[in-house]
C-alpha cells in the first residue's frame, strides 16, 4: 500500500479545497519571508554603510536626519557647519580620523558628494576604470550610476541645486567631467557622484556670484564623519561637540537602532498578521482533514479489512497534513522571494537602498519547519480518530 499515492489521489480528487488550504498557508509564509529577506538585507546594508563611523558632526536639528543624510544619503541635511569649527573638532586628541562631506547638489536623482579620497578608502572602494579625482570639477561615479545611466570616463555631468528627482536650478556653467568609475562595492558608494569639497564650493560660489577667493576657513561643509581614537571618546566627544560648537553630534549606532525600533513596530504588526494567516491555515487544514475522515471512514475500514494496520491509517492522515503544509510552505517561499524582488526593483527605480529576492537567509528553514509543524498538528486529531476506527461498527453503518 503506497501512502504517497493514496494521499496525492485524495488531494487531487478535492482540488479546490486543497488549493484554498495551500494558498492560505502560502500567503502567511510569503508575508513572513518578505519581512525576513527585507529586514535582513536592510540591516546588513546599513551596517556596512555605517561600519567604522563612530560619530557624525552636523548642523543642529534632528540627529536621525543627520545620520540618514550624511551616512545613508536618504534624507536632506539639517544644514551646513563652519569649516573652521570642523577643523578644530578634528584636532581633538580623542579623534583618530575625520572625513568631510559637502552635500546639497544632485544629478538625475543621485547625490553629488564633496569629500576626499579617504571616503572611498573607508568603504574599500576600487576604481574599475579611470582614476580618482585630482583636480577641481573632476568626478568619480558609483557602479550603479554607470550601469543605469550608461556613463563612463569622459562623460560630462551637470548637477542641480537640491537633492532628489525634482532638483532646483542646474549648474549648467559648471559641469563635472567623469574621470573614474568605481567597481561595485555593495555600499553607499555605488549610488554617489564623488567630487572634491573644493569643487562643491566652486560651483556654489560661481552660482551665487561670490568671490571664489574667500578664506577657506570661512567656507562651510555639511557634515564631518568621525572615527574614535579611544573607546573613552564615546563618553566625551558628543558632549564636547554639543557644548563647544554650533554643531551637534549624532551617533550612528544609537540612531540606527532607534530607526529599526520604529520600523520594527510595523514589521511586528505584519509578522503578527502573517502568523494569524498561518494559524487560520492550520485551522482550515484541521477542518478539511476532519471532514475528510468522516467522508472516508468506510474506505478506511475497508483498508483495515484488507490488511492495513491502525498505524498505517494514522500515518496516512499525518502525511496528508504534512503534504498540504509542505506545498503551502514551498509556494509561500517562492512567492516571498518573488515579492521581495519586485520590491527591490521598485527601490532601485527610486534610487534607494535596494533589496533582492535572489538570496537566502537561514531563518527560512525555521519558517519551513514551522509550516510543516502546523500541518502535522492540524492532522493529529483526525489521525488519532483514524487510528481508533472501529471496523465492524463502521462497516455495519455503511
């Protein structure tokens, strides 16, 4: 007697009921899969972008906004800071290294970042073609920009004032010349146009009609990325910056954790909804299998008379529950990965942190196991009733 053949034959005979039960479970699994993949990749990507940056000094305002704009380039800056004050902070004995950032311009939805070569080295960036910038108005573009816009060495970029797709006035009289393209790094470098800080000053001085020979210490930058020289700096530097300058100190670790705690509320709601779907699917499976047992009680009794043991009937019902759950789990995993890829395409089109469905996280194995457990638990009572089937009474009732 082939349990697999019997189970598949019965499920095929009730195709509509089988499909609905499988789909209900698949929706729950797909929702959890989407959350698992998305949150895992976002945490991993944001962790890479913030790695090695202990503190950010920016204009006073929202600390989270400072972090989102200066590290992840996902928000507008809170303003600019005085270069002389930034240099004074950079000379503090508890600071190992600083990297200046000058923001405010964009190019076709991507951000133009004025900085130095340390910024590229910090993320392990490598030049795929060309070289890093050396002169004013030279630019290096990230791999994503080169791929999406088809730009390469020698291209001319005309930036505009502002950040985002709907930028302000174009700096048509001050184009950048692309001298290098970075190799893919899986970091924020992939979606940035990098130039020197002096180039950003030059563009805005010309745009505003001011004297480009203004003393450098009178200039402004947007933020200063800071790396500590000692762990003690975490307790000293933020207060020192906040109390002794017009800047504010923002901690990437703290603000990122706060951001994920805010996002986590919505994620928990969706996860709870998905678990309710899975429990509903389990209840639906239980009802379907229990009703199936009532419909098949005569067939099961005949199987006993033909030599089937009680444990065989019990195994048959448990296998059907696991089979339905297995189909639902596999379909749900497939749907979850497909939906994640669709979401990733949308994020890439919006030039945001992208995710992909072409990846796997270990937690999916636990999700698969949970789905199978739901199916087996739903089949326990019907399986036990099948085990206790009274052959004579059932055959007598017909």
